[in-house]
């Protein structure tokens, strides 16, 4: 198959690299410097203590990718959630009728612009659960095995088994989910754990959870999310290697004294001393944050459906203002009380 991967970051690079190992014709679009490095030296993936190097084609623009009227069987969107709309414009200019597009971004509603532009029959939603670190421009490291990719059609009832088979054949554990909304909300439910609070307070999640007040906020945030999902008629579903249903039951039913060590072990064991993705966004200086597609989207859906979401709303608001330089990060650095003040504004 001819496959175009738009964005050679950790996830896009890994999926494209694995497909390249499986003898598919893969083209990456990335920044000019990155594209040159990949084109010259290949893309290395370290997995199962083995290092393999793929040699895909790499270009620096959509125009180059479609030069000569190329037709791709599959387009994988590998850019960050907040870059999707910007990425869509040049894609529309050079590819008015794609065969199939898979969005693999974290967040709620990320596939909507593609559905509106191309129709749901051309768009598949994906959720990737395997942690990948990008050590250099052209070297990726799999941090934990036993996870993989979930795919769901955005057109109800569409048969997408061939795409699951494509990834499974490339060595990527892949499952098919019927309801893409339930899949994306379940992934967001997992993504928000210890994410925004850690970024705002500038502390690893395991440290944040040592504060009783912050742990209470985290539980409230998760309960708000589950309440919105219930209002929308969406069920929490398990994703490859990520038992979200069991966690959701625990959040709603298990006493906090029992739940705290479970969640603490989850965030500390999952990330160790590493800072979460929202913190990486905040420190990058890009002025962008995926919190808008997580806590922000949850708060928005809650508002639209009459479900109070003060913690999600506050987390999204504070982190966005920090990202935009409207709040002084020093006020929140290691200071849960300052964050609690912001939450009270939305109660």
C-alpha cells in the first residue's frame, strides 16, 4: 500500500516506521530539517531491545507529497491535535478526494473537521495507547509493551477490518471499536489523569497526588467526566492495554482511602518521574495546549448538557492562560492553594 504519514512525531513516526518495515510504501511529511535527516539516515525504532531502521520517503510539504498526482491508499494524521485544522487546509488543496484518513490524535472532537470536509465514510478515528519517546529527530523508543491501537469508523456500521488487519500484520496490536465517540472519550478519561494538575503545579503526578486536596480535585475531575459521558449516553470502554472500565468503576464506587493508592500507583507507575504531555506543551513555548481537547472539551460538553464541571473548567482555563502568558506560572508552581482558588471561581 501507498501510505502518507502527515507528521513524523512519536506516534506518527512509530506507526509509519512499522508499516515501512512491513514493506509498505511510506511517505512522511515533516519539518524541512527533520525530513532531511529522515531521508538521509532513515527512521530508527528501538523495540524489544532491538533497533531497526526504516528508510521511508520524507518530504517537507503537502505539495511535495502529492507532486506527480500521487494517490495514497491511506493518510495517517500524525500532527498534534492543535495543528490539525492548519494541516487540513493544504491537504484539501492537493487531495480533494482521499481514499481513507485515520486521525490518531488524543482529544475529543479532533476528527470533526475531517468528517465535515471529506465525509465520515473517508474518516477513521484512532486511539493509540503505547507510550513512545522521541529521543532524536530520527530515533523513537517504545517505553512499554502490551499496548496498541484502537480504530473506529466515524460512519456507523462501516467495515474497517482491513485497516485493523493492516496494522496487526505490521506488528501493531490493533482492535476495532464500534463507537468512535465512546473510544475518544474513554481515551480522554485516561489522558487527563494527573495531566493538567501536574502541568499547572509544575510537579510530577506522583508528587501532586501526595496532596490530599489535589487528589480530591483529581477524583472530582474524573467523576465530572464520567457524568458528562453518562449524559451523552457514552459508555467507558477498554482500549489496548488500558482497562478504562475498571478504573471508571473504581472512581465511582471505591472509597477515596482505597482509591488513592490505586490512582497514585497508576500515575507514578505509568509516568515515573516524567512530566505529562500538557507540561511538555506548556514548556515548549508554542502557545498551544492539548488541554483544550481534553478538560476544555469536557467542560464545554458539560455546559451544553447541563452537567457541572467546575474542576475540568478550571484546569482548562488556568492551563490555557498559563500557556498564553496571561497568568504567572510562579504563582502556581508547587502551590495547590492557588489552583484551588481558581476552581472555586467555577463552582
